[in-house]
């Protein structure tokens, strides 16, 4: 029934130049399920196709001459934030309430996200064929966003997990654990990821709750006490033995071992408990410990087109200030977001009793997460700064932050300002992401 209803709405819409008159899912929607029109007062413009494909696969930091030349429209501050409270996440309201020097520079809104035509076409097909069995078993899904018109919170989260990000990537990931006084420790990691589900070369479909959608390998380069740590993941649909397979090598143990703890709220290696494994990429891993509810869509001021803060003109020391990020650097825009609420099941355990996710309607990236503890207190807040990558027509969040309202610490992760930008030209073989290959690396 659901598929036939969606098919009945398929139509060609007269998109503006650059959108190639691609089919939308229903009247008024873009090819990934966002609202094509702007909002009533024009502060959110209509979607006209996003960035066309341009640029190189490696060696380029994010940039856009038009967007980067914008001036702020206004500033949200400790003194005036209640005026804007209806368009602020709970995490941002807490930061603005706590810290008199915290502020948010709001810029003109640009709907810059566009995806390749094959993603649009596959997304339309998925709308008629893809379904979710339980929380972690997509069925009948191929290549595109699986649920462009989500009917549940879990479906929306799977759009984030399966988004197109290119064929493969190598990136530097610099992490900074920042104390309340502004002092910090740095960890440098290099990561390689190969994407299978949305691949143009050999896409892996998810059927009957089975299918591998990515492989991941990280190596810690510094500090010396952590250097030589490896994490290997093979991410599949499902949970338990049929889902994520993970291995961990630490210099202290000197052996590669299966690591079922690389999941859920187990602390990510080297973050001193400031980041859980399921907070990487804003959210990843299994959904089965939570009940997922789709709350609807609403306008929020969140980080967007964050070229400056992710670029090579900003040094790592420029990012960090006591209590919070250097707020002269981030760019905030008004966009529409899907709100998803995840509450922990009575039969499960997790540090977070409740999480509220903010998913950008144009990219399906999670850009913010309010994380509540078992006393219903706002414990942590995640903030992802969205950039586009026109060379493959995709979008992601860098850097990402996690504020800990209990300890006063925060962590910056996924920063590469003083290193090489994303390398999307890499073509790693499948067998690079195997325990045997990693064991050879540890023996060098």
C-alpha cells in the first residue's frame, strides 16, 4: 500500500536551472524528499538544485566564493537568545544560557546541497520498494536514500547512515579534548572508508535485513602513548553477530582482537570517555537499544556551509577557547530539520536515556543531538558543522563537537585544517579492510 501511494504521486516538476528537471517524489518535494519551496518570509530560499559537480577529488579544502563572502545578518547572544529560542536546539540554548561570551553568527541561508542524478533516481525507486524490518534491517533498498518520505524516526536515521559520500575516502581526524580552562590534548588519526551501498561501481543492495554498507579502518598516529592503535569495522545491516564486525589493536596488548565493545556507548579509544562509539559521524551503529519517534519538521539555526571553520586558513589553536569553540568562526543558517527522538528501551542499557536528533532536510545529515541522562538532565550536546563536497556532490559535517555539561569539557573531532583535506580519489581494495591486512600493518 505504501509503495503504491508513493508511486501515484511521482511526477516531473519544472526545477530551476541546474536541477535537470529530475523527478520529485511528490508534488513540492525535491528528489531526496525535502520541501522544494522556501519558507513564508523568504529567509529559507527555494531549492534550485544545489552545487553542480565541480572541483578535484583531492587537495581541495571546502570553499565557495559567493557563500564565503557573506556577512552575518545578526548575532544571537547570551542576552537576546530568548528572542530566537523557538529556532534553537536545546543544546544551543544551554550554551547561550551558561556562557555570557557564547554567541552564534547567523548568515544568509544557502541551500547548497545537491546529489548526483543516480542518487536521485535510486531514491525515487527506493520510495516504492524499501522498507525497514524492525530497527536495523532495511529490505529492498539500493544505492539512494532509502526513506525519502520517512514514516518513523528509525527510517530517518537510516537516511543519515546510508547517505552518498563518494566511493571511498581517506581523511585526517584530529581530536582535541578541551578542559574548562582551555588547555587540551590532541590525538591525530588517519581514517580510510570504503562505501558499498551507494557505490556507482558495484553497489551492494540491502535485502531481507542483510548487506554490507561500509568498511572502515583507522590508525592513531599521535600522541605516542596511543600511536599504533588500529580500529577495523565491517558495517552490515542487522545487529549482534549479523551486524557490525569490529576488531581493535592496541600497542599495550600487541594483538588484534574481536571487539564487540566498538559499539553503542562504549568510549571511543583515546577520547578519555568524551566520545562514545555511536557518536562518531554524529550517529552510527545499531539502533536496537532505542525506541525511535519521528516528531516532524521545524526551522532551526544550525551550522551550515561551514567552509571557514573547516578550511586551511584556520589553525587548530584558533578553534579552541575555554568552555566552548571559538564562536567567531562558525557559520549558522536557518534551515528545516527533521526531529527524531530516541528513548532507551526498558529492556536495554545506555548512558543516554533520551536523544533528540536534528536532520537536515536537504542532506539527511544529523547536525545536532541533545543527549539526556537517566535523571532527564541535558548531559551532552553534539554539534556538526556541515560542508558540501562538490567534487562528488555530497555533504558531511566537519568538525564535530561534543559538549559535556556535567564536566565542563568538550571535544573537537574530525578536524583536518592543518593536514591534507579529504582525499576522495583513493581506491582501496576490499582486502585492505580485513583482520589479516591489519595484522600485517601492526607488524611493521
